[in-house]
C-alpha cells in the first residue's frame, strides 16, 4: 500500500467505553430531555474541565456526566452517534465496553442499558456495516459483591454479550480481587479482557493473565517495565489495546513522544490502536492513528496495526477473513 488514508484503513475498535463517547452537546441535550441537572454551566464550561491530572480526575467527571443517560433511547442515541463517527474512521467492527454498576447507582437497570446499546449496534450494522458486540465491565472500585450481583443479573442474557472486562480506578484494586467473578463469567461463555498496566505496574498485567485468564489486555503499557512479561505477551500473542491519546491526556505518559508504543511493537507484542473515551481525550480512533503516524510509524506499520486489531478481535473467522 503506498498512501493509505488512515481514516479509511479497515480496522476494529477493541477499547472503547461507549459512555466515553458522550459529547458535551449530547450530554446537555439528554440532561434536558431527562430533567437531570448537570453540575456544569454549559457545554463550554464542561469542555474546559477536560484538563485531567490522572485517571481518577477523569473518572470523577466521566461518572458525573453518565447521570444524563437514563432511557433505552438514550443508550441507542449514544451508540448510534459513535458508530456514525467510527464508520467515517474506517471502523468495521467494534467491541464496546459499558459500566452497568454506575448506571445502577443512577437507577437505570442493566436490561435498559443492554437493550438500548443492542438496538444501537443493530442500527450500526444496517446503516454502516459495522459488526460488533458488548463487553460488560466490572467497575473495580465498587465492592466485589456488587460485581457478583451484576453477574447474577446478566446471567440469563449472557448469550447477548460478547465478554467481560474490568475498568475504573486501577491502583489498589488488583485483578486478584475479581478471580471468582471472572471464573464465573467464563462459565457463562463470556470472553475475558481487563484494564491492567495503565497506571498500575506490570504485576497487575501478570495477575490479569494468570488469575483472570484474560485473552487481551486493555492498555498494558506498563508491561514495558518487565522484559519477561513482554516476551510472554509476544509468544502467546496476547494483544494490548493501546490508547495513545488517552495515555497522554491522563498522564500515563509525560508526552506523546515518550509513549512506549515503538518499544512494545519492537518486542513483538500484538499492539492495537484505540480511542478509549474519545469525547474526553481529544480524538476518535482516526486521530489516534494519526498520533501514531506522528511518532514515525510508516504506512506498512500502520496497516499492520489495523490488521492486528482485526486479528485480536472476537469476530468469527469468516468476518475476520472479510475484513483482512
Ligand atoms: N473507564 C473509562 N475509561 C477508563 C480508563 N482509561 N481506565 C480505566 N477505566 C476507565
Ligand atoms: Zn479504557
């Protein structure tokens, strides 16, 4: 390929929190529709607060904004808006995270969230040809009992979900806390992924691999500190879902030029590029690929990263063959 358009290179998005696609304009529109008062004056005031110090400072704002999501239609509208943007960036398959425990605190049952998001995915398939599924995330700084109760609730419709993930505040909430939850999720037929090594050390990545038996690691950038771990990831082709702009905005790296992406790729790790929470971090997946290009990745390397995303997806073999 000589000069691929980064935005149309066929790709899968494997690390995307659908709540992180909530643009300020939609947040205010939904607040009005649902009679919810946001603790921000207006769209500009909200956007001005997107200057984060770390993961926790982002999560505080992110969870506050999630209060506007109340109805099935809200979740469908949110997913549809994301899928339209993703299609323009060449996304052909998406595995979408969502946080039911936070919606439950807002009084929204998990069934409402799943129904709304599935309706959005149906629209995405019909309108934009995007395939995909839902990954239910365990919010790791909520009690483990709350994660177990969530599994009880979703068990009857586990076949409508693709997988289970683990997100939210990382340091102090190691994967080991959720070993039983992930074992049960596997028994329900759910694929397993977890955020690990975003802010916390490489030891969290080892725990996610050994105790949760994850098939991909979300972020995983701290793996760079452990050569044995890098060799393990490369040998077993465990993909990392890396989110460069997120890592810069949440100060997981001091600046883009200090991102360990090149070292991860050179170590033979299957790296994929994703947007995490694009509304909050200054760019969708196409902007993340553009950031990677600015780090000196050439055309063939960018095409390989896109191919990695399809290979590392949970799409069936036929769909993968179509996309590669
Ligand atoms: N939830 C949404 N975005 C997240 C991130 N980058 N890390 C952990 N939890 C999250
Ligand atoms: Zn994430």
